[in-house]
C-alpha cells in the first residue's frame, strides 16, 4: 500500500493578490502576447495573452504536448511571469555544468526571478511559485482567469522584460547526465521535475480575448501522451506535492505476497 513516509522541506522555485473576477471582458489599457519556444528538448507548445486594465490582468494561457503523467497521475506543470533580468529566454550557453540541460537557476540571468505565478486558482504571488496544487496538469491545459497585477510585473511588462516560463520535462528526452542529475532547487527531486520546458518574452500587441471574458479557473486535459516514467528516490517515488513550500513525498511500498 502507499504510505506517506515524510515531509521534506525544500526551497520554493528560488527565482526570486489575488482578487478573482468573472466579469465580462473590458477594453484593455495594454495587451501582451507570446508564443513560447521549446527548451531542453521539450516537445510542448504554448501561447499566452495578457490584457492589463488598471491593476487587473486578464490571462489566457494555452499549453499542449507536455509530459502527460507522473506515476500514473497527471504531471503538474508550474508556470510564471519572470522579470528583472535581460527579458530573454536562455540560449545553449546558459548550460554551465555541461549536462545539456538548462536548469532553472542557469536560466535565471536571462529571464530573472518569479514576479507572478500563473496558477490555476488562488495565489498568484511568487510565494505560490512551487505549489503544484495550483499547477496546470497533464499534457494539455488552459488557464483563463483575471487577477490583481502586482507593481513588479506591471513594470516588467512596460519595460518589455517580462518572460513566461513553463516548467517540467520528460527525463527520457534528456542526456544521460541530465536524466541522472538532481534538481538545482530541490536535490531530492530529479532535474527534469523543476527545469524549464517552454519560454517566451511577452510583447505588447493588440490581441483580443474570446467573447464572454475570462473564467476564474482552469480547463484540464491530461491527454494520452508519453508518461515520464518513475523518478527514483530510495524505494521509488509515487507522488510529489508542493504545498506551502514543502514537498510531500510518498513512496510506493510492495504489497505483501498473497
């Protein structure tokens, strides 16, 4: 049977609100958009629209073709608006340790720290950056919601340095060194679990949100993509949940014979 053995406190995604609104779409003061490019051998794709009206941001993020499952459960993908750096996505030179994977911290000089968490509900602050309970899940999902925009994110959007990053890789697509490496953020986890998969700089534009305005939730579709296999920690990792900055680690134990 499955048994929780321990809680391991780890840093949240260290790169270093929240009024929900279901009101109809309004004319935005400024709109931004990006088509995210692939990092680290990812096969995923994503587009995002951000419409800013006063202090509110209306966000529509569509993600597809991501790793679908984690130990027969939907793979949690966290995503953020980063800023305070170059406002670009990392190039291969960012891989300083030569494992052919650009880790989150290796990419940070390019895209900066977390300014806003693009969560499915609730908290959008950097404090929610690693909360997979609020993550998009599965191979494909949509986040469509409105929330209060903090001043740091607004400034990065105005400066053209706001970058959207989606995390979570399939370790089967990585180099042997990358697949075997531990996360730079949480050494109990594999590098694939926290590394960036998609990245794009938000550019000012004149895109339109769908008629009817933003919802305050998320549409999830787990899909039937290739599973990511088992991440081994000791006796075998069955589930990782990040809640309030801590990973809940469950191990799978063998059923007694008979």
